[in-house]
C-alpha cells in the first residue's frame, strides 16, 4: 500500500481526492493549515470511509514544520499538492499574499520530496494558466497567454518551477493536472464546497441564492461574444476530478509515463455558459433564482473549455458526471 501525502487535504478538492484515493487502496495523510478550510471536512471524509484521516496542522510556508511531516511519515511515496490560496478576485487585490503563500509552500514541499525520496508528485494546476486564449478547446499544447490574475500567474510559475525541478531530480515523476471548474459534491452529501470566505465560484453562489443567503445572483458580463453573452466555462464534477488524481498516481507508480514531467487537461470538454449553468440548477431544483445581470468582473476570461483526450488516452480517465449532476449533488449537500 502506497502512502500519499495530500496537502490541503481539508479543502474542497483535497478532501474529495482523499475519499477516492482511500477507496482505491491508498493510505493517506493530510497536511492543512486550516486558514481557508475546516477540519469538519475531514469529519465527513471519515464518515464516508469509516476510518479517520490524520491531518498535520502545518503552514507549508514553514520549511522546518514541513520537514517534520516527512520525518514523521518516513514512508511517503507520493505527494498530491493542492495547498494554495485560490480566489481570483482576492489575488487581484492581495498579489503579494498569493505569490508568497502559493510559491513558498510549493518549493518547500518539492525540496522535502527530493530529500526524503518521494517518487511521485502531482500538482494541482489550473486552466487559468492558458490566459485569455483564442484557441478552443484548449489542448496541453495550447500556448500559454499572459494570465489575467496573480492567482493564475502563481500556477504558471508553479508549473515552471516543477519543470525545472524535474530536470534536476530525474528520479521523481511529476504530473501537472490543469483542471477546469470543479463543482458539485460527494453523492452522499457528506462533503462538498463550503467556502470559509465569501463564495465567488458560481455553483456555491447559486446555492446560497437558492437558500436565501443572498438576495440575488449576479451574472458578471452579458456582452461577451458567446451564445448568450455570459462567460463560458468547463464545469467538472468534483468526484470526476478526484478520480483523475488517483488515476495519475496509478499511471506514475507503474511508470507508464513517457517523460518525468507530463501535463494533462482535466475537464468535461464542453463549454457551459453561466446562464446555462443557472438554468440547469433551476431545472433540478424547480426553483427560480433572482438573477441580476451586471458589468464584467476584473480577472475573468471570456471562454475556456478542455480537450481532455490526452488524459483519456494515457490515464484512462473520462468524466462521468454532467452539469445537472453537479447541481443535484451540490443542492443535496446544501440541504443536509
């Protein structure tokens, strides 16, 4: 049984990845500072799995504290690095915070992987690295454009750090997963997206509006060159995304990789407009939301969606859930 360190394991994506990893035979430990997450997320994970998950309450920007995790868990064979601040809007107004946190933590974890002989490393990247691309759908070879936010820029820089690190440490195998818009919840409803700061992602904002926690749902921009004027995004169900990480580890462990640093898009391969996503929620819930159309939001790009054929070919990964499934599971989570 391989032991995997999941950084940011109490976060939205990390917690769902832990569930999928354990259900596929991996032993998992978590590291999370809880500055943007809650230990309650692991309580839900424990209820789903029937076993507890150990979490190290550590700020990964603290190198010595990070090293102590690897010293205590001497047989870690792989790392999935989720830990990062991720709010696009916040990063625009707090760029130094994002560069310091997201990049320092990455470097510290990478150095520990080299020191302690970890052989597999999966990086939580983002489709935002493509910038405001004119090529749709995007492939892994789509040229990276200038990023629209400091958050996205930290992902571009992070990928570059890893690519250079891989040239130096050729015995470590890396995968950079560029994923699109994670959404939805575990089908049990026991875990899901529970932002501790004001939600900015569409699906939790939709849910909060439906619950009456928001007086209205703002759609930022209806004058884009899209089929209904709103932004187009590729919404991927959180459990599809979790499965991509497990399959990436499987792929690296049996050394199917062609190079020691590979990149894969993870999305459903379809563009859904903001207004179409809202309509999907209204369909599954039989509710009508109070939608307010307003000006474009700083940092947003017009349209982006994936070509995931490379992940399908090499990782054996294909998405299983639709936008309606995303809304259904998110709504179930909200009503527990």
